[in-house]
C-alpha cells in the first residue's frame, strides 16, 4: 500500500520530457520521461547506488532538474532515511510544484515518520493536482484508519476502489474500518472480495474468521481460521486468534492447546501465557493459572492486569501472602480510575488486616 511499493504505477514527469511542468488535474497521469523510465529499470534491478549516482550527475549539470531530486528521495525512502527523503522531495516540489507524484511520495515519507498531519496534507495536495490518483486516496484512507477516523477512511478507500478495482489492499483496509464500526457483515464482503482473488491470503482469512465470530457464525469462523493455519501452521497471530475464538466458544482445552503452541513458537511473548492462564481459570485450575501468570510476568513484569488476575487466583488457592503482594503490585502499576483498583484495596484490607490498602495510591 505504501507509495514506495507502487513506484512503477506513477510517473514523475510530463510527456514532453521536461521536469518543470506537472499535471493540472483531472484526466490521465502524464507519460513518464525517458529519464524516469531508466530510473524505474534501475529500481527494478535493485540498483539504488546507480540511481543515486546518476541523479547526482544530472544535478551537477542541471541543478533545477526536479526529477533527479525526486529519485534521490525514492532512494532515501528505500533505505529508511525518511527525513532525508522529505528534504529531497521538497526540493523537487520547489522546482516543480504541480507534479502530483512528488506530493504523494513525500506524504508517504511523512507517514513513515508518524507525521500524520503533513502526510494527509500532501496526499490531499496530490489529489488536487490529479483527482484520479487512486494511490493517494488509498494511502490517505489507511492513515485515517490508523487514527480512528473511520468514516473518512471508508470514503477514501471506497474512492480508491472505484478508481482501481484491482487494489485488494483497499478492500482489506476498508474491511478493517467496517469492523471498527461493528459493521461486520459488510466487512466480511470486503474480505471475501480479497479471498475471491487471492484465496490463500491468510491475513484476509484471519480477519474474515474474526468477523464471522463476531456475528455468531462460529462454523464459518473456524473454517477460515483452520484454513489459514493449514497454510501457515506456525503463524503465532493466527494461533492466538483461533485460541481466542475457542475461549469465546467455551472450548478451553482447544484454547489451551493453541496458546501452548504459540508459547512454544515464541517463549518470550507474555500474551500466550496470560491467556492460557485465563483458560485455566475458566476450568477452575487455579494452580496452573498461577504458573502461567507467573510465566507471563517473567516476560512482562509491568502488566498490572496480570498481577490482578494472579492475586485473585492466589486468594482462591489460599496463598494469602502471594495474593496480597500481587494486589499491592497491581495498585503500584494500575490507573487509580481502573474498575479493579478499589476492589484490590478492599481485598488487601480483608487479607492482611493492616489497612495498608488505603495507603497505596
């Protein structure tokens, strides 16, 4: 979805071969210059050094060549030097302020640095000069999605799909926006579109499986998740999602098996231990739950909720000192506004009789 992955789908210069005039908006994008076509071939070959060397050679002879600055920006972005890329794209824009691709690519460099405001401004400027630029709609839509502006995301991604129906990434992202608005049925339609064209897309299978689960279509949910894991049996995220679905269905043994496999694949991840502990709690296997919660805390010692759950299990197991210690550590880490905060204070008072719960803030 990132502009750097779509470089062959845009053309940074006008049809006349110069580097100073840009598309005035509407209609088709201008044809690529011979220079940009040559740069594209070098980029396809992965020869970033040759691109940079030739661009510097061009600039030595013609310091006002905006295309050379643009391609230097592309090289910098490819190397992850996004601020340098912004500077080089800005040089290109200063020389040729009406070429929409320059804004679109600079927008992606801003986005890579987390500069949402400037990214959106640049994508919007690209669309001002070329309203048919589906990639800027798609990228702006993803930014809106990531910043929880779901209606704007849906609008932009829909426009991207209208302009480029083959862009499966926009269907996937629009599905995510629909899920965020609890519109699971329409999200399923978008994920299904992706799977029609790419039936072994495990990400789409996972997302559709989750959406099916949310509307109670458990058989369909498990079919998608099972298929995804057939394709990628060691995908930890898929295992965790299927395990969570098993939890929601009350199938604790199956959930424990999936969380166990996830923990085997990544022993340093606290989450599988935590959720396996939750499954043990549901089975009233409190000693096993405490073991898993301790394993989770060994990986992530600052998770307040893990201490709270451990404290509850220790209290049930009459391991009073451990329960009090875990409640106290929870209070040190938790937000005082958290629903469990007052309860933890009350349990400390009841368990140790010291009234210390009032003193821990």
